[in-house]
C-alpha cells in the first residue's frame, strides 16, 4: 500500500501529460497560465488572511473569550465539564487552527478519552470555520453581499455544537 501511494502522484502527473499530448494542448503554456492565475488569487486573498489572523490573535491573546465564559463554570461543573471547552465552541466558527490548539490543550489536561476530550473531538469534527470561509473565499472573488450564507453557516455551526454536547452525553 505504501508503494502504491508513493507512485500515485507521479502516475497522475504522467497521465495528465499524456492526456494533454493526446488532445494536442501546449501543456507548458497552460501550466504557466494556471500558475499566474494562482499567484493572482494568492495576492487577492492575502489581506483577508492577514486580517483574520490579526483578529484571532487579538481574541486569543487578550483572554477575552476565556473571561466571557467564567460565570458558566459552576453550571459546567454540575455536568462534569470544565470551562476550557467554551472558548472552543466560540472560536470554532472563526479559526480551525486555534480550536485545534485548544483541543490539544484539552487532551493534555484531561486526556483524549475523557468526556472533555471526546466533546472537543466531536465539536472539532461537527462544525466548520464559517467566518474564515466567508472572509477568505468571498473576499477572494469580491463578493460583498453574502445574503444568507453567513447566517445559515453560523446556525449550522450552532446546531453542530449543540448536537455534539447531546451526542457525547448520550453515547459516552
């Protein structure tokens, strides 16, 4: 299996080259056009990426998210949870990398097989980085009015997080 996966990419590239020859396409010129378009797209999305990274770092470094949810700690202790999970639920729609770091921290503190670890894993897999997707992808193509995409995306993230809590308590 390792040999097959090692050979798969070169075989795919060879297939594309032979297919291009068969269709009489100038492969090198088409590659250059694609590379140029890729660079243009990269330059279009860099401001959006920098803005998102800056905003996420402000939220994380200021501890504002952790402090926002401190009042819920007594209620969370009643259901055997810690307040460490709440920043993850809030940041999941914004940044996948920051919630991955929070999940690793939960694994280190509570263990991956604990209720907290299972809940963090299910939350990580059941929701998406909606704000990141809207800012990056819509920004790269110049969409300024996203209509219902943002509200539907955030609602689906909320449903995923609520379902995560329910499923972890029902199944584990």
